C-alpha cells in the first residue's frame, strides 16, 4: 500500500494519516476558529420513478468556496420489491454507509494521533425499518429506522482495550453519529415556477 | 425516456411509477403487515487514512433475505483541506444525498398516486457544520450539522398549490427526513479478536 511506502520515509505518517498536518490543522483552527465553519451540499435530479441522481462537488470551508478534486455522482432508487427499478441503493442505505464511513475515518485519525497503527477495520451497519410507517398503514410506526446496529472489527498494534477506546472516542467525535442519534433541524422550501 | 413509451401503452404508469403495482403492494402489506419489516445493511472496509469503502448488496424484506440486482460500492474520504485525499465525498455529504433522494422518490410516488404527472424535480440540500465540534476545540459546538436546508424545484401538470402539497406529503412520509430530524438509537459493538 502507498501508506506503507510513505510511512517508511515520513515519521509523521501513520495509518495513512499525516499526523503533522493533522496537528497543524488543529493549531490553525485554534488560532482562527471561523476557519472550521463548513457548508456541504448535494444537488439532486429526479430521473424516473423512484430513481434520482445526486451530484456532489462544491463546498464551503476555511473561508472560501472549494471543490472536491472530482465530481461525484450517486444514484438512488427502490428495489423491485418496493416498486422501483433498483438503479441504486435506497436512500436509507446511504445513511448506513455514511455512519460506517464516519466512524471509520475518525478511528484512523484518532489511532494515528495516539500512535496506534491499525491493520484492519471492518464494519457492518444494519438498520431495522417497518415500512408500515412510510406506507401510511400504521400511525404508531415511525417512518425511519427503529434502530441501527454497528458491528466494528478493529485490529492494530495495541491491546484490545486501547482499540476499544479508539472506537469510543470516534463515536464521541463523529458527525454522522451525532446527526443520526440526536437529529438535526431541516428546513424545506419549494419553488414551482 | 422509457417511461414515456411505457406510459403510452400502460394506463397505470405515471412518472415511471407503476401505480397498479404500488396499490397492489399497499393492499398486500395491509393483509400481511409483517411483510413490511425490512432490514438494510452496509458493509464497510477501511482503505487508508480517512478513506473507506462500503458495499451494499443484501437486505431483508417481505419475509426473506434478498439482494439488489447489483452490488454497489461507495468510497468516502475527507478532502485535502480536512487532511484526507479526496477519494470520495465526506460521510456527511452522503447524508445530504440520502435526504434529497428520499424526498424525491416519495414525491414521484405520491404524485403518481394522485394522478399528477411530474416533468422536473431538482433539489439542493445544504448542511452547515462547525468543525470545532468534531475537532474537540469547543465543547459547546455539536459534532454534526447545525442545520440542513432543502430547496426543491418541482414542475408538473398541476397547480403550484397541488405541487406543494406533494412535497408536504413526501416530507410527512420520508424515512430519511424522520431519521435526520428525530434521530435513531444506534448501538455499537466492537470485536478486536
């Protein structure tokens, strides 16, 4: 892996994380807290039926408009059993991907900062949902997931207890975990012109 | 578009939604509410640094294990300004995509059920986040989005008021809107063996 090559020539690289840059970024934000105000965006276009496509490219951060190095496109749809054509995962499955990816990215950063080298991180995130909610068939059943379960498998050069502490800290600092467990106010406006 | 061809030969097709199948599915779930219990999943693997990849394929629903027609893979990463390598969107951007896609799929289904033909649906979903939260620099700032804004543009063969009502109903029945605004309990377990 590239990381292994880099790490042999760069003491600050660990888990593919440049810890020197990570700590420098923390110091920069401490000195100028406004730099940490970000806005992320997704633009979505309806294709047909339950199929739509989002484009993710621009965002705002560190005081200016920025773009990702690539323009990312993602399709979402419903499977045939939910009267769609399966052109992509369902929207609720992307929520599970977001949670897994957020906990994993945090884990790698925190491990790097603590001097722990990870060798493997895998996770399965499951969400249970009763579609009697969104189908409007039972007013006592919510629309969204009733619960979400994350099973993480973490290996690295530290005792099990230290690896578990990485997960605890990643959970404590995860943006998506906070969004999903605590909720976020959402404002919707509609233009029909 | 395929939908246009289909719709000329099939009275039940509207907006690419097979309303006959949609109503039949509703009737089937009314008769057997257990069929509506689904479990969705994402499997994630850490690649390097803040880069990970999720695989979405299997799910449970209508009483049995099922698979999507394809195996979907999604990368997530942080951009360089957040000490990553920009191999994919950030995890929090996938949350915005999920919300846009969920509201849009619901809109198309509800419009089809109400006999309204849509011609265009576009949306931009934005989320404001202050990274002083996840960086641990300010205990008063949350880790996740502080707020999310959805701007929808909807066109179709109905008066503006009817189009707005579609959005209201989609919001009222959206799984991802419920997840994000009301929160979901998340249980995390860790295996280090």
